[in-house]
């Protein structure tokens, strides 16, 4: 044992330390010597290992496998200066290996390495210790350990070292550290900017470049921008940009300047010293694409501030940007377009680009590069927003076609920007026609079906702006664009839902389009949206009301109100009140249902009966249909007219002559009596006619069993046609509106059972009359003209329908318990002839029951009694 110990402490062979002869096999022996107590052996072993590690990564890995790292870490704090220096040099080399760095982080040797940075240590120790830290600072954990052990302050101090390698390693480590926010904050407190600026004077480009990169990171902060300004750093940066020999530093120098331009004081200083003009000239004249790109980026970044935009405009930055749009580099085109987008906030700049800039941007829309098209689209979107002149300039530059083509881009941003520009252009009526000629609606269908919410929102807004014209709405409907638009109403995104609602509101101006929207479920979706406080918006409410205005039966059933602008047309029916969310069956289905206990459906239909039939036969058929089976005559009239549509009687002289007359009319009651007598002499003929009618009655049933139906028409209403004819002849010529209302009210009351005293109202057997009609017609649907005993809601509907036919403005309001009333607006005649602004007209309720023709001022006691009691 003694011999072996003696052998271990014997000096190793001389060639073991020779760096020229050390190999992997001998390396193991050298590593063992790191545990030697003799300083000379330790120093030589470290020197040999250093030389071995320099040969390559494979040797570094070998040393790691041999376990050299851990004993070497202990030598970092060795008392002997040479041993400590050599160990530090080894770690400077070894830490380029990732596995070594990982082990060192685990061994937590950072404090020992940082200790080597004290001013008392040799320069060579500073060099390799800083190199070790630079290598270790690449990973986040290494950064954290260096920062926690206070490595930042000694590194900043070493920036003033006379040795360039120490400076290079130190600034590289600092650059890595300042990627972390906490380190950047500490760096400001340590006043690191002046020594970093000093490095810009170095004769070594790598040091200058690292210094600029570090400044580029830390000057994103306002405080650092001010510190750089106060340290005269801006002058140094401008000088670098002016020096052609330093063109390899121009890109990074521009990056720092770009940050500083965000600071208004720095911007003013650069402008006052002429630096801003030099910067723009430099950017415009440079032949290096990256420099031009960074210059444009610097302008875009600084132009986010309104005062900076003002200074840029004074220096005519627009000319520089337009020039950069013509660059061969796509990156420069993108940056210049983005800078123009930012400068658009300045009205002077916006006006400048009207003649110079817009044509170039339109040309860029045709680029094969999607990013270029997106950036150009964004610039045009900002230029044309609230600017009709620029919108027209875009169209004059033939921008409509490339914009529409961009809607099919694969890049969502490009599509959204193009849709925005088209929306801005669509605000100019002359341009909408030009856009439609390029199949705009077809092009918008794709974006409407996008999965990107921004694209969906912008596309829906474009539809809202362009669907103002009937042709556009028709095209959108025919091309199938309404379906994806309605789907957007389901969106969880507020903006998408709002813009989709706005588009639906615009499209609902068209009756056919409104009907199609309702068929696709827009009405139901909007109703659901409006029930939610968080999801509804002003456009969803407006769109819902617009759709309801084109579906008056549903509107009256849901809201119980039709305004004077809601003109009742043929085919309108009053189903009665329904709750929100309840489906309203179409008229055809209601007509084909068997009669039941539910409230009768009131139908308004002014389609004329067949005028080819002799007058006597017509009145005979109608009277017979009411007394025996009105359903037969109604259905027969409907079937006979499947080959030709009814003509609506609005009171033109030609049409009025062909209208049937009613036996219920006071003036014509005698002729009706005569017709009754004449029917007695034709009993046999009537029986044959009855058989024919019964056969025709079976036809709807057969249709239900599968026989194809040619075309369905709502049941005709000859009496209502007569009413329209009579009021057109007798009431329309009256020039006084108040008198028209009074006469019409008396007429309606006469047709519905006359004046009814309040105390006799319970005895007015209108329910039995309605039940008889339902039985006779074999349907719950009763044409309004067939009702001869009507109360409030029958009379109010008839008054509204007739008033709409002759142009009397009135509304109808549904109340509770069968009440309904009409409201009209009249000016106070006592102020007639008075100069100055007229007061708002007063609202009156028309009495159709107790004192037909009476007008009760809304809110008065008698009006309240009529409405509610």
C-alpha cells in the first residue's frame, strides 16, 4: 500500500504536460492531477487541459465525461493566482458546450466566476471570466443566476477595460441579459448608457455592433431614450449613418434611432439639429434594401405620435415614403406602406397622398406577394376612411378590380383591408355602380363564410355599405349570399354580430330580400339576440324591426302595433297576439286548417273576383256562399283564378267600373232584394250549381293527399273589394283630412254593425256571428268583408286597411280583452295661418264603436275609457 501511495505522489512524466503530446488517453491522467495539492502540478494540469479543450468540441465533451468540470470549479477560488487564472481560462473555453453549461448551472458556480471580475484581477482573468458569463447568459436560467449574483454591475464596469476582448465579452453578456425586463430596469439604474455609447467609438466593428444591438433593446423604454438623448447619443448615431464606411452598422443604428423618434423631445432635437432631414435623405438614397426597410419602420414607429407626425409632415416625409414604394424589395414596400398607414392620421399627409401615393399603392395590390398586398390594402383603407376625395382617387387609379380580386386572397389581413377600402368607396354612390359591374357581391360571399372574425366583420360591413341599391341586394340574394350573412348573426363576437345585423338591416329594405332573410331564420335569430341584454345592439333591434316591417302579420301579432308607414297590403292577416319566440304559421297553412276554438284569423284581400262572370250570377254566388257555404264560392273563385293573378283595386276609374257591388251597401240594397227574388225561380239550376261546388270543395283535400297543386291564392273578399271601391269614390275626393277620417269611421261602423251604445255592448252577439262564419267557411280564416258584426279589433283593422288604400295616415294599436283602436295625427286648426314653426300635430283616437266618427285626444278621459274600459 505504501508503495502505491508513493507511486501516486511521484511527479508524472514530463511529456504528460506537453500540450503537443496530450491525447484523450493521457487526458484522464491529467484530470486526476487536478486533485493534486501541489500548485505547480495544478497550474500545469490546467494549462494542458486548456490547450486540449481548444482543439474542438469533441475534446470538451471528453473532459466532461472524465469528470474534469467539478474539480476545476474548486480551482476558481484557489489561493494561487496562476492556478486560478488557468482554471478561469478553461471555463471560458468549456462553456461553449451546452452540457458543460448545464452542469455548471447545477453546481451553482456563478458566484465564483463573477468574483473573478474584480478590478484587482488580471486582464486575462477578466477576459475569460466575461467569456464564461457571455456563454452562460444565452439560456434563461444562466441569465437569472448572473443577475441574482450581481453580475450586471461588474460587467458594466468592464466596458471601460482597455482590453477589446474584455469589452466584447462584457457587452455580449449585457446584450443577452437585457433581453429580460428586470435586467433592463436595473441597467437604467446603473447608468449603463454612457459606457455603452463609448463603445461606438471602438475600432472593432463587432464591439460597435453589439453596443448598437444593446441600445436597440434598452431604448424601447422612455427613460432610456431620455438618457441616450442627454448623453448626446443621437449625434453619434447620426454620424454613423452619415459615414459610408460604417454601412455594416447602419441597420442597427437605424433601429436605435427609430426607438428614439418615439420620444417627442428626441424627435424635436433631431429635427432642430438637421438630423431628421439627413435621416430621410439617407433612407431615400440608400441602395441597401434592409436600410430602406428599417428607415421606413422607424418612420412608422415614430408616426404613432401626433406631434411626430406633424414634424414628419413639415420635413415632407411623404415624398420619401412614396419613393420607397418603388423599391425592388418587398420588405421595403411593406414597411413604406405601413409608414403611410401611420401618417394617414395627419390630414396634410392624407391630402398629399391623394395624387402621389394612391396610384402606387393600387399597383402594389397586384403584387404576387400577399404581405405586400395586405400592407398596401391597409394604407388604402386608412387613406380612404372619411375621405371621399381619396376614395375617388382610388377608383380613378383603377383600384376597384384589384381590391375585389384581393377578397379571394389566402391572407386574412389582406381580405379584411380590401373589404374596408371597398366599404369606404361604397359610401360614394357613383362608385357603387362601378363596383357592382365587377361582381362585388359574388366576391364578398367567400369572406362572409370565413372563420376569421376580423374578415367576417369587415365583409359584413362591406355588404351593409354596398347593399344600398336594389340591384346589389338582388345579386346578393340570387348568388346565395344571404345564407352566410344570416349565419354570422350566431357569432359570439360582438363586432361580427353588430355588422351582420347592420347588413341585414340594409338588405331588409327590399321586400323580396326581407322575405328570404326571414325564410333563412334571420327574424328568429334577431329576436333571440334582442332578448339578451349582453348580445343585442342597436343594429340588431333595427334589423328586427325592418324585417317585421316587411312581415306585417308577424309584426302586428308580436307587437300589437302598425304605424302609419306600415301599409297593409293584400294577404295581410291578423292571427292575434303571440308570445316572443312563437312561430306564426303562413296564411296558406292557416287556410287549410279545420276550424277550431281558437280566435278567428282576419284576412285582408283586395284581389278582385273574376270579372268575366255576369253581375247577377256573381252577386248570387256570393250571397249563396254566405248563407249556405261561403267556402264553396271562395274556393271556387280561388281555383278558377289559378291561371291568372287578381288585379288589386286601388280606385282607378278603369278598375272601379269592373268591381263587384255588395248587397250590403245602403244605396244598393233594393237591387240586392230583387236579386234574392230572382233566385227563387231558379231552384233547379241552383241545385246543379251546388253539386258542382261540393265537388270543387273536395279539391283541397285531394291536394293534401298528393295531387299536385298548381298555385294557391288566398280566399277572395268581394265585399272588401266593394268597400275599397266605394271609399275611393266617395271619401278620397274629400279635401279635408279630418272630414275624411270622420266619414271613413262612420262607413266602417256601418259595415260592422253600426253604432253600439256602451250599455248594449254585452248584448252585441258578435261571437255567434264569427262562429257561424267559421262554420260556413270551414276555416278559421275569415276575410274581413264577411264580418258584419264586428267589435273594436275588427273595426280598427278594417279602418286601417281602408285608410291605407286611400292614403289616410293612421296606426292601429292592439289593446287588452279584444280592444284595438286607430290613432291619427291632426294639426291644430286654430293655428292655421300663424307664421313661424308649427307645433307638433296632436294624436287622436278614432271612435268606431260608440260615436262613430268622433275623435278623442290621446290621453283624455274619454280616450282612456275607449282604450281600456
